[in-house]
């Protein structure tokens, strides 16, 4: 029997649950619809708190991390969504709070073509995160998410994106 295919969004939510996440904060956006669908399917295990603004979502995730010691999880859409959320990353970095932010990105075939709301997040966020990565292969989702949890909580805790 062939192995069941899952979406990148499903792989992401499964990896978050496997690493102990139970709550995430975010502003829904079209750049991560597959993850939003997977949140809906896993709502008994991982709740998604819908926020009105990305800065609020990031600050809620930072507060969650500060209060629980577990990484606060935040989801935002690309471009302005990510830039608005940067204040939460900065706070987490300054206060050594474990936090993981997931940011939607343009389609792979549009990268480095001045696509709508495209930003090089590794360069943009390097000053306010312990580690920033871009996941381009869904089969490596568990690897990246596991590393994000380890980096966010090891040594001096802090944010990753």
C-alpha cells in the first residue's frame, strides 16, 4: 500500500504537536492556507488563537513563552505581516523568551523576482532571532521544527523564525 501523502501544512502541524505545542497565535493569511487547514483538522490538539494584528499575535506568543517556558508559537503572513510582528521577536530576543514564528512566503518560482510582499527573512530577521530558516522541502518539516524548538529553548532562550 502506498504511503499516504500529506501537505506541508499537515506536516508542520504534526511536527508542532510532536514537539509539545498546544497553542498558536496568528493572523490568518493566504500565504499559509495549508497550515490553516491543518490547524482546523487538529483543533483538539493544537488551538489557533486568531488575532487582529500581527504585532498583537507576536506579543501574545512572546507572553505565552515567558509564562510557560515553552516556545510561544506565532503565524503571520509575508511582507507587512512579518514586519509588524518583528516587535514581538525583538522583545523575545531582549528578554530571552523562547518563541517560534512561522512566516508565509511567496511561491518558490517567484523568489528573487520582486514578487508581491517578498522579503529575504533570513537577512531581515538575523538581528532579532537566534536562528532564521526557510523550509523549502516539506519532507524536512519535522527536522526544521525540531531544530527550531531546540534552538529556541537551548542556552540563552530566544526567538527563531
